[in-house]
């Protein structure tokens, strides 16, 4: 790790701003990589897309129903909520942290929206209240991490425990809340059932949130500060960037994104079941780290995350079509995840990019 001094000597130029781009007129200081390095980097970036193509081809050959329009539509519908949760996770991991409470944000949003609809409130109020209730988890995370300076892993783990208990306390021990379909407003039911130009609304919402997340991380000053702080937090702080507010905002933004999945889940399932959001957490984490192999810097990115989500979703769908027992689902997905990450780590050795261990080290902060 390079050191940064407060007062650079005349012989030593000051360190560049990590959150800014390259200065004008400056010549690149790094020599061009050798052909083997280029090939390794290219192979690393093609791992996730290549695995997705292979999985699609294998299932397409093994079962004729896989490539049908109806099945592909169901794959996208199943992937929609996971994709939204994974986009939320991408924001936090990009900042150098991890968020184990993404599922709590999903659950609290679903609980708030469902409870208000059951009590007869109008749809827009129930949706807004549900989003606010879910985002509250991110606000608590931001305070714990940036104000009290608790490690993100421990802070979000604590919020996960607290959020799980809050759900049980508010529902008399975790009793489900079911909505009667005839009494459910059409506008609320449409969030999970309607289509937009032939595309299911949850899929359209996931696509829109993916674009918004990409714009926030890659096209805004806040996104550049978050990225720089996640990769070189000390240098970014010394350079004068307000890293703590930016990192705190990352947890709030992530919870707000995940809350959308909670509202859609409540609409799609016509109710709330405590702990349902936890099913998305591990898939989201796995998808983010698979997607990070798509970046030459090992950086979490939205496009790679979506590829990771599709890999997991298609694996589950294809195994179900083949009649494979559900108990093998986690085994197969775990093996694929291990193979991809180990391959990325092996290929990263000897290149100028960071290794998988470096990426995992950032997330453990």
C-alpha cells in the first residue's frame, strides 16, 4: 500500500485525488502489461458471461422446455426481486463494506405495506410508508458504521438480529399477514401482477433500479467518492473527501433499493411472512462477488451483478425442469460459485489487478 504524507517534499509530488480522474497532460506511469497479463485479465472478465452461456446451452440441450418463451419469462420474474436486492448489495460492497441486513429492509417494507393495506389505507400511502419503514434499517446501519464506527459486518449483523425480533414483536410472534384478494386494491395488486409493454412490472422495476444504481455509482461524484473510499479509504480521507457521509449514504441508498423488493414481494404474494427477505441475502452477496470478476479492478458493478443473479436463477430453474431434488439446488449453486471465484483468483495472480482476497478483505471491514 502506498503511503501518503501530509507535506510532500519538493522531490516527491503530492498524491493525486483518488476520487478524481487522471490529470490532464500527465503521462501514464504504469508500463503496458505483457500479453500474458492481458490474456489473464480478459479470461477473468469473461468468466461470468462464459459461465452463463454454458449454463444456458446445457439446460437448453437437456430439457426442451427451458428455451420456451413462457419459461424464460418465469426466469426473469423469479430473478427480478433477487436482482433488486443484489443491486442494493452492490452499493454497499462497492463502498468497501457488507450489508447482512438487506433482508431486514425487504421484510420491514413488506410488513409496513401489507399491514397498511390490510387496515384499509390507500395504495400510495401504504407503498410510501413501507419504503420508509424498510429504509429505516439503512439509517440505523449508517449511524452505527459512520458515527459509532462499528465495522459494517458487525453493525449490519446487529441490525439483522434486531430487525428479525421487531418483525416477530409486531406480528405476535411472526404470524403471517394475508391479504384477501377481493379486498386488495387493484393498484396494489398490479405492482406484482401487471405488465408494462408485455414485461412483468417487477422485471421492469428491477431493470429501472439497475440503471439508477449504475448511474449513481458510475456517473455521479458521490459514486466516485464511494468507490475511492471502498478501495483506498485512508488516501481518500486524507485528500479531503467527506468519506463518512458518503459511506453512510451508501447504506441508506441500499436499504431504500431493497425496500422496493419488499413492496413488490408483498404485492406478489398478497401478504407478509416474517423472514422472507432473508432468502435474498446470500444470493445477493454471491451475485455481487461473481459480478466483480467482470471488472478489471475486481470492482463490484451492476452489469456483473445482474449476470450473477441470472446464473443463480437459471441454475435453480434448470434443475427444477430436470426434476432434480430441491436439496441439490444449494449444492450446485455453491459449487458453481466456488469454481468461478477460485478461477478468478488463480487468473488474477501475476496481473496488475487485485486478487479475490483483496476484494473479500474490503468487504470484511
